[in-house]
């Protein structure tokens, strides 16, 4: 989220990477950095803290912005201008690699939050550290890269936009959503010949879910804030549909008996493992009542 501006202390060799690294005069009356918008990466390390009280919720990686940058001296997240045709997630990871030495292989994408202005947008990509990270300042835009306990973030002088977003972002970081899909009910909601080839229909559903797992699930489907989420997705099949095959990003569970019983078992296991929220895609009223009793939500078949 670094916004370079003329400053006597700016490194003499600093140059824009391309025409997209320039200011936007926005209809909101402010100037924003990045012709194609901008993005930043907020990383949660959920299993390790700085050793202080309250670290049970984890710590986040922050960037101390160099004095020559816009709002220099404040703390925010690594980020910057998006390149043309670059996704916010790709741009956020690229900027984090350039500014903080972060490698995407050690991250799992959690969600995105988009701040939209009339002529510009900023996307915060939220991720969990799932592998070793060795963060460090790797360019002139970062004065310091440091872990901070989530309970201590507001004790630092924060970039104003990050300070405003932090209450929502911190709440998003603690969520572990899961989406359980009732294959029989979802397939049955589409008149596409599923009754002639249930395994084929289930395979087509699996392909759609794989696309969702790659591109993200809209926040309203899960009843969560933000823009997109990457929940654990579980597809429960039964009967002839059990031939749908394994998924890559989607976990496929073939019910040995009644599909509804397996869905209830999956919901219970996910809840016990700490998933929150757990949402079941189905229109079956009886199943909705059973999973609601376990604290799960539900969404209609058309949402997936």
C-alpha cells in the first residue's frame, strides 16, 4: 500500500515500474496510488506469537513504511499498485515478495476485502501462514517488517486507512469458514438431465465447486463481511453420484448410507474442529433443521 510522492529523502534511483504506477485523481476528491487500483497482503500467523499475553489469537505481519513514502513512518501491510490485468491476490503477493521477502508457497488465502472509491479501489488480501516465513525489508519502501500480536496492533501509529479497516479485518482473520454441499439436493435443483446420469451431474457440480474454490466464494453466501472467501469446501455424494471422483481443492465425501446423515456428521466434525461459520448448501427443510441445531447456517442450491 506504499504511495510514493516527491520527498527529499526518496532514494535517487527509485523509478516507477510502469505507467500504472502513478496517481489517480479520484471523484472522492482525494488522490490514490495505482492506475489499476492497489492491493496489500495481511498475513496471520495463528500458531505463534511474540510471547506476550493475549497472543493466543496469533500475530500479523506489518510493514513500517519508509519516511519518503506517502504517510511515511506509519505501519500498514506490504502492498502497492496493481499491474494491468493482475488479480488483487497476485498483486498483493507480488508486492509482499518485493517489499518483505514473502513467498506465496507458505500462505493459504483466506479472504479479500475491497475498499471502493469512484475511480479507484484497494483490495486487502487476507492469508494464513501455513509454512516457514522469513520476512524482512527487501526494498527501500520498507523501513521495517515485523510481527505484531493482534492485540497490540493499535498500539502502533497506523496508516490511516489501515487503522480504519483494522476492526473489520481483525474479525475476518479469526474466521475459519466451511461450506458443505448437499450434492443430491443441489443437482436436483437444475433440470439438466441429472436423473439420466447422476454421476455425470455430480461431476459437473464438482467442476463448478472447484472453480469456486479457485476463484473464491462471495461473502454473502457465507454470511460474512468482505468480498470473497476461500472456505473449506466439502461435497457429500450418495448413491449413483458417488462416482463423481476425488476433487483437487474440494474434499469429496461419499456417504456409505443416507446422504443427510453424512452431512450432519460432517457439520458436527467441522464445528468441533473450530470451523466458523459452517454453511450447508441445500433446500432440504429437514436437513436444514438438523444442521441448524448444530449451529450451522444454510444457503440455497443456486448459490453454488
